[in-house]
């Protein structure tokens, strides 16, 4: 008979390619993880990992058994959750990481409404443009822009059709004129964003199925996406932002889309979880609330596109 904790440690060690990382995640000594794997190997009479002083990898047998171990865990957790936690019992502390502008501008009201509906729940909100590591950082879930290229965590689509748009304030456009082509865009002052020390000064747009890249430059750059939006509203230049971040500003007339004959690059929003047991009733209900809010914003983008 397998121990539930041994099975869990095997799946996490396989995902992280490390006994020590799995131990740190579980708050255990590394030797305890090693002992758990040895018990499983003895019960199965196979080797699950090929170990050396420098590397750890699954054996062929380990790779074959991993999906079954994962399925067993998911089935057990689903059954335990069904008998132990009513679906309407939302309590405890939920730690959430969110991109700065998205969190402050769009989702803060969603979080406030959600907590008011579930007063037994505590929220710990981490607003930052740094990419959160859901395995190492103290978070339960993270909302993250971009395609999911990592199969080691769970990614649930929140706004799969979200795109970037070029925007500037009406005052900026009155003073400097609206660019009518990509070559004109390159001559305007661009508000550029930095992430992990890299300056994102090459903007990608599409028209009639053809991809165009524009090298831009400007007098102000920032590693905070909310600062870029505020500067655009203040009339400091042109920004290339997620529609989720600027939709309210466009609808209120504070910002105006430009070069709308071009389609901005895709920036889908996903909710990231380390593993399926993180999908508690609180997480599932919050996911539904955020997805509904984003869907209403995406509907305004579709209406905006039809008008243009």
C-alpha cells in the first residue's frame, strides 16, 4: 500500500527534477524525500529515478508510472475535498500574485467584492511585474500574461483573446499628430517597459496575416506597467498596452487607440497554480469572478474593433 505523502513527494520531485526542491516546497528535510522515494521503489520493485551527484531524472519506468501516480493523487484529493469541504465553505488565507497594472486598475475591485461575499476569507495580494515562481514563492495562485509553455504547473485561461493596443492621450495626439504608418510610429516618443533588465522596445503588430516589427524609442522607460499607463494618460507619449489594462481609460476618453488597422500581439491572461490540489473552493470561485470581469472587458474590445 502506498502512502499518500510518498506519492505526493514523488510527483513533486518529478516536476521539479530535485529532491531538495521538493523537500523545501513541503517543508521537510531532503533525507525524508529520499526515504519516501525509496519506500515507493521498494513497493513497486522498480527504480523511479536515476540519481547522480549532479543530476536527477526519471527512469523509463518512472516516466511510465508518473501519469498514473498523478491521476491517483488527483482522484484522492477530489474525494477528500468532496467529503471534507462543502463547496460554499470559503475560508483561510489566499495568497495571490498579480501584474501591477492589472491588479491595481482592473482586479482590485474584483478582489474586494469577492472578499466581501466571503468574509471568512483573508486575501494576501502581491502586485508586481516580476514573474512569480509559484513553486518557490509564497503564493497560492498567480495571474500571468503570456502563453503557457510550462507543463509543470496548471494554467487556466482567464482572457485567452486579450491583445495589446497602441494608445495615446487626446492631448498628445493634438500636440504631435496621430501616426498614420508604422514608420511614423517609430518617430514618435514611445513609453517603453523593462522586465528583468530587458527593455521591450520592439513592438510587434499584424496586418492581413503579415507580422510587422517596429523599433521604438522614447525619453521615459519604467519597470512598472502601471507607471507606463499613467504616463500615457498624462500625455507623455505612446504606449503599447494590454487591452485589459487600458480598456477603462479608452472608454472614458483618457486614452485613444491609434493605428487600429493593425492587430496587436496576443497576450492571453492565465491563472497559474502549482498543482491541482491548489484548486480549492476559494480558488475556483475567484477564478470564475476574475474570468467574468475579463469577459466583460473583452466584449468592449470587440465593440471597439467593430467601430474601427
